[in-house]
């Protein structure tokens, strides 16, 4: 291709600029080398990301088939070598190749020659997880209470009113000492609250109508029929298990398989978000470390943001902002930078932008938006460069060690040293079977929780022929459980006890009152905080 000469900046000026801009004092990840034109690579001008700036987050974007996943693989390999644990969602299963050494090929050869880099086929330490045990991996589950109302509302596609109602129901469960561990617990609670026996309780929750509770219940049933019940429950995944280095000092790469993603997109993105929120909660503050404590790759990130409520987006933006000081770097991987909301995009220090398409007017608009987010560059027409990038090439800018953006560099990326295709199924099965985590998480447990407690309560009530069960005291603690099963929800939020018991007012009338609106807003905020607390500790 001849990226027309008018676009091509003076190569020597560019080389010098990139050499200076990417010369860091500390260790860095090697992305590749500068290209001044489509057929001129400059190995003397390497393009890199300082290890210490990875907790300033990043974006890997590009149209399908342009090399996003290979970039992710490349970054994961070098992070592991640097002793940094990595988590990545393995959407298409191709990242499992990380566990096997790569095979030499003419294409890898020519790339390495152009970049002047030695290529040593290497396999990396990998742990395989599978959501709910669907697929080849150690099962990963979350309890409902830890998942929280906001994330669950996203999964269920609830509207705002339903979302806040669900929040109030969670709060009620907390207060009543009813552990919500799996989907059946929440279903049992909603059934109870909409039954003759539980009606009075529902009224006491304030602002939750029988109709709304019914809608939530039905959507839970639908979720269950989609097979989602396997993802919720115990033993719950302990996110500190991700923070592992091997005996030889390499960072463990934890890959999460996401089966049938297309059927249940919201479920997977919210699970990743849950992991992040939980990590945030469990990790100590480290300020700005020399290297990150973990790098988290959020693939198919657009799924997280599609149709998300404001409260949800706030939560994501806040998590991204705050998790930095815990040493965690997040890389969002998606097709277009416009998939990521501005508040989040503004917090992403590194950008690896693979080729963008400009077929449709919508593409063209997205392209323009993408170009406008770059710092000033030597390229007269960055849009043109972005649409003409070859596979495994990207336009890069990162945050230098002083926190300033590096020069925009058209980069040829290195080839990963592990296999650029899925690992052998037998190797994957053997890896999972041998994993000590399989012993911890392999088998689901079902301990006494809301479902059993409510059943017992109803039985008692029936015996006494008394429909109204006693209201539990607000300060009541959940019953003690064996220390091995310590993950119990504890009261943690202070939601204003909204609603007055007198009126027959419809929900609409109630929610439109300014006082109620305020109460719900406060409640929502508390619930957001509650999600951070994730009911664990
Ligand atoms: N850095 C690289 N080194 C060598 N080959 C690469 C590199 N990047 C991409 N390729 C080649 O391009 C192909 C597609 O790359 P990749 O799977 O990373 O694309 P993608 O952007 O993740 O696509 P999708 O959106 O479909 O997931 C790879 O299978 C590989 O052959
Ligand atoms: Mg991919």
C-alpha cells in the first residue's frame, strides 16, 4: 500500500520523536516498533508501555480480525514474565493457546525479521476457569448477595424502578438475616413477599409493589431457564486467587471461558464487573506501584456498556478510577473506542488502536470521534492511517512515566511467543484436573440459606395458623455458620425506610413524589456502595 506521501511525516523526525518519547527509565512491555509507512519498519524506534503505568489502564480497539486478541496475548506474556498476574476473559477460546509454546511460521518469521527481535517459542503458566463450570475450567461462581442488586438488575434487564425495588429487597434480606446465595433463594424470597403470608413484610420494605416484585420474579425464572442458576451460589470465587505468581516468579495468567456468550451477553459482562468490584474490595491500597499487582483484560467490553443504567455506568467509572490505587490495571478490549463511555475512556492511559473500518456513515463518525481523542500527532491524516493499518499493526499512544501522553506511533506489533490458536483440549482438561483450585471450587455446595429459612418460617406459620410471621429485629445477625463457609451477607447498608403504610397509593404516585425520589436516590447510592462491599466481609 502506498500511504500517500502527503500523509507521511518525515521518517527521521518521527524516529527521533518515538525514540525519545518511549525511552523509559523503568521496565516496560515491548509492543513492537515504529512504522513510518506501510512498508517501512524502524526497529531502532521501539514502542513500549512502562510497567509502572499499567494501572493507568488502557484500551485495545479495532475491527474484527485486526489483531486485538494477539495484542492481548502479547501483553499477557510479557506481564507474566515480569511477575505480574493477569486475568483475561477468553471469549473465543483462542487465548488458551498461551499455555503452549508457539509454532514457528513464515509469517512470524517475517514479522520478527522486520522488528529485529528474537522469537523464542514459550508456554506460560495458565489457570483455566469456566463460568459456572460450563466449559473446560475450574467453576467460577458468585453468591447472589455478593453479586448485588445493581449487577443483577443489569443481567435481568430491569428498568430503574425495578432496579431500586430489587435493591430494597436485598436490603430487606440483609436485615432479616436471610442469606441470598443462589437464584432459588432470591426466588423464594420474592415468592414469599408476594404471598399472603409475606404481603405485610413487602409493605414494610417501602416502595416495592407486588406487581414489581412479580416482574422481577418472572425475569429470575427466565434467567434460570437459560441455565444461569449454575453461575450463582457457593463456593464463591475468591478473587485473591488471581493474584498468584509461580515458583519461578512468573505471573499466573487466569483465563475465564465464557460459554454461549451471544445467548447471555449481559451475564458475562456483569460477572467480569463483579470480579473487578470484588477485587477492588479485597485488595489493599498500594498507591502507584513500580509494577501492577494484576492486569485485567476486559474483552468484548461493549457488552458491559450496552443498555446500561446511569447508576451502573457510574459504578463502572468509579471502579475504574479507584482500582488504580490498588495496583490493578484494566484494559478494555472492544471494536470501537466509541463503545466505551467518555468518563471511562478519559481514564485510559494507553491506547492500542488497530484498524478501524469506514464503510458506513456510522463508521465514519466513529472514526472521526476516535481520531479526535488522540493527542496531536505527526500524521497529517490520522484517520487515513487508522483505516489503512495492516493486521497486527496499531496506532499507539501510552502514558509515559511522568503521566504525559507519548507521541502517536504507527506500530508493528510483535508476535506472541505462545500458540496463536486454542490449546489442545486434552491439555486443557489435564490442566484443570491437576489444579488445586479444582479441589476448592470443583463441587457446588448448598448450605442453609433464604430458601430453607423461608420454607421453615412458612411451616411454622402454618402450624400456628398464623399468617403473619414475626418481623426480625433490624440488627439481627445471620446465624453462625461453620468458619469454612464464612461468606455470609451481613447488614451493611442504611436505606431510609421509605413508604408509609397508610395509603393505597399506586407506585407511580409514590415514585413521583420528591421526597420519595430523594429517598430512592439515597438508597441507590447506598446500594452502589453495598455492591462494592459485596457482602463478603
Ligand atoms: N501481533 C501479531 N503477530 C502475528 N500475527 C498476528 C498478530 N496480530 C494478528 N495476527 C494475525 O491476525 C489474526 C487475527 O488476529 P486476532 O485474532 O488477534 O484478531 P481480533 O482483532 O482479536 O479479531 P476478533 O475481533 O475476530 O476477535 C491472527 O490469527 C494472526 O494470524
Ligand atoms: Mg479477538
